[in-house]
C-alpha cells in the first residue's frame, strides 16, 4: 500500500510525502503507483530552486518527501493544493491501495 501524508502547520499545507508501492499491479504496470509518483515528481520539479524547499527521494523504500516554509504557501498554493487534492482523489478512488492521512508539524 502507498501511504500519503499531508503535513500542516496550523491550516497551512507545508509538505507532502508518499511512501511505498500501492500493490495495484506488478511493478512497472501499477497505474495507481505511477499516478502518485507522477504527481510527487511534478511537485518536486515545481518546487526546485525555491528558498527553503527540502526534498528527499529514496528509491529503495520508495519515498518522495517535499516540504516548504509555511511563509511560501500563498505563492505555492496553486501547485501544492492541486497536487494534494489530486492525491486525495486517488486515495478516495483506490482505498485498498492508497491511504492518505494528515499530520500537524
């Protein structure tokens, strides 16, 4: 199962993490895992070079974690909230394969 965490500081989204394989299908054919990974990679690409942006990518686990300062959220809202909402939809449509949770930082 893929776990997705949305990290908040108060009501402000400050990070997103995806971890694990969904198990929807075999590696290389898993469209649920591919959807989550694509969204997370788009988030990383959109945040690269921003001040305070932190990223962890570990293919062995696998995990992709991106975080940013809460002071930047207003400027990043279109990107980050779109990614978060897309991940929510994938989790809602695939509850056996993706679990989404929130965590206060």
